C-alpha cells in the first residue's frame, strides 16, 4: 500500500473526517457507480443505512447531511459549506432529493435515513446505500470510512485491501526502523526521502505547490477562526474563544511576544482553537490526518512560521513531508480512526506527526525525528474518544491545543538528545494498536462512555 502526503492532508469540511468527509466521499462514489451503470434515470428511491459509530454519533458529526450532499453529487473538497444548511432545509421541506444534481426523487427522511444500532464486521464506521426501482434493488454497496477521509467499499474490505494504490516507491518503508535504515544507507533526511517517494506521483514543482496550497488552506482556516464569534452549532452552547483570545494577545503581546515562552504557548493554543472551532462549525479546513485532530499540525507550523524570522516555504514543504512519514506509519501499523482505536489514533497520531515535522525543520537527524514522534505518541497512549453529544467540541477543541503544545515539547526534548532512546516509535505504534483493540467500544466515538456520559450525569 502506497500512501502519499496528499492522502493524509486533504482539504475538506468539518466536523469529522471519518463521519463527514468519508461518508460524503462514499455517497459521491456511489453516485458515480450509478452513473457508470447508467442507472440514474431508473432510480425511484434511495435508502441510507448507517451502522456502528456512524449511527451512534452521526447526527452530531453531520453524517446524515454529508451523505445527502454526496448523493447530490458534491465532494468535500469542492462543496461550499455555507450551502449545506439551506439545501438540507429545502430537501426536508420538499421531500425530494436531487440525485447527482440531475434527477429529483422522493426522499422520506424517517423511512430512507436509517440509523441502526448494529455493527458490520470490518470497521465501526459503516454505511450501506441502496437504489430502488419499483421496490427492487438496482444497486447496493457498503462503504467503510476508515479514518482521515479514507473510504473503502465492501469488495476492498473483503480482500483486505485498504488502498488500491500499489505504486512502487524508491524508498518504501513499513516501519520506523526501515525508514531510519533507508535514511542512513542513502544519506537522506526524512523529508528528502519522502520527497523522492512523492515524485512517483507528481513532479517536484507540483508537490511543492500542492503543499503550499495545503498550507494556505490551513492559514485561511485559522483566519476564519479568528474572525468568527458566537455559539457553536449543536446544542451544547459552546462559546467560541479564538477571536477574543486573539484580541487579548494582540493587546498584551505587542512589545516582546516573540521573546516570551508563555506568550508563544498562548499563540499555539490560539491557532489550534481557531482551527477546531471552524471544524466544529462545519467550515472549510484541512484533514490532518483527521478532522477531530486537525488543529495540531497547523498550530505547530504556525508557531514555527511566526516565531522563526528565517522560516521559508521550503520549511513548510519539509514539515509536511516529515509529518506525513509518521502518519503513514500510524496508518499502516495501527489506525488514525477514533472509532477504531480511540482518540490516541487521532490526536496521538497528529501530535507525533507535528513533533516530527517541527524537529525536521529545526535540523534534527532522522533518529531525532523518530524520537520526537515517539515522545508525542507515547504520551497520548490510551486516550479515549468520548465526544459529548457526538459533537467534535468537548473535549476535542481543547485537546488539540494541549497536544500542539505537547508536540513542540516533544520536538525540543528530542533535539536535546542524540536520537537514542529506550522505547522505539514502532513499539509505541504497536502499543497504540493493541490498546485500541483492548479499549471498550463505548470509549471509541460512540458518546456512550467517558466524558460524554459524565457530562450528562453532572
């Protein structure tokens, strides 16, 4: 399985990569399959079945709305987030679904949008789409949203193929040990090795421009988060904080904010809060490597770019490449899905990726980069995914801020050492996988345990 940096960093919408971005992509893929089979003109009804975590927290995560948008032919990287609410209102008012944007068919929300209290065997994030003509099923397919916006269908799941991309990479690696060995043998930094692999898909110019585009989307997301105020949607009445915090920092930090460690930390908090508040509001953002953990990687990069006067576009590229190397290892050997291994797979992976990226641009050796990632992930082991009300708000927003600061500390600790350490990144990733397997399902994005339940009891 070959994974690109652009698989891990994808422009989309909030609030969840596995519950919003993935289901929208799955529904859009399903519409594409209907079109290929020339079935669009015959369909009289569409039925949606959501299972497992998609059912348990789907409404809070916007899964139901995301599927509808996908059935209308929309994709998460292209849709205008501001148009989702009015289009949903129109559907509920008219009782008609504009399938593929071409054909209006009846859609009874109670009958055709089914949230089922059962799991399918392959992954907790499962959905089945059925198209009917005269009561007969014309086409049915099941999709699994496996984290980070990645989607596989039933055939891929049965074959064990998480990805159809079998590109032969010059420096392919399945473990951190292999990555370090390749770096030593070929005298490459982590970002240089990743760049060589990425050239198998696109030119170096396209890679650099693409990553700068990702960075611009992250900056736009932060800017939006600093502008918007008020209450986040969903019913918890969570107040946005980023805009007010930004005003406060501008007031108190004018003379010497760059020289103040505590002020720098507050800016990191600010950047992460801004991203995750935008995500919680369903705005445009970058999956990195998930939506629930989307604030960590941009917050750390904002920190570096703001406080290092010598920072450049090359640093942006190298940061993303080194971060992606760690994300690839987490995805290959464990999971980045909160519904599969808990929040350690989302926030933990993002923290490790950000720590690796920062260490890389600060001049770390490959061994120090691996150490930074190991520290970042090790100290998120066992983290549960227990969003209150199924919304990506509490504790998710603050959790990103804490993990961003933790990533910076991990990079600093690694840079103070020589790269030699007791526990390897591979061991920590395996531990994350095993811990996730042992974790009770109620702590894996179901809102049936942990803080989600404690908040109701209080």
